[in-house]
C-alpha cells in the first residue's frame, strides 16, 4: 500500500518538475538578449524570476509614471474596460506604490481604499 502511494507521489513530482522545466524554457525564450547574460547557470524557475526581478526592475521615475497612468485609468471608471480589470487596477496601484521609495500621497493603501469605497 505504501509503495503504491510512493509511486503515485513520485509520478506527480516528475510531472510537476517537467512542467517547471518547460515553463523555464518558455521564460528563456521570451527574455530579451540583453538580459540573458544575467541568467547564466540559473536552472530553477525561482532563481530565474528572482534574478530578473533584480536586473529588469523599472526605475523609480518609470514606476511613478506607471502609477500615475493607472490612476488616470481608474478615474475613468469601468466604461472603457471590464469591471474586473477596473477593480484590479486598485490592487495594481497599491502594489506598485509600495515599491516606490518616495510614495505618492494619493497612492497610499488607505487613500485608495477610501477612493474605492
């Protein structure tokens, strides 16, 4: 009985591992050539994503502009976008504003929640 359970768990593990390697290969295929040098000798998906987050992170000015652009979209309301995308903007604004070194006053978690309510 335990051996059958072990075999099932091992097969599941092998399938998951193959999917992760496939996903890592897809990720390598979509990365630009200027970032491939940073990913040498990285094989696990976690290490690849972690390294990309370090080197391909947008600058503070670009991140601030992204937050401001999202504010403009959010103020339009769900007219030109689906309701789901419009609601997702609140979460995106909060996540991006947390990465800003100098936060925007209107992009704090509390002010966004108040604006939503």
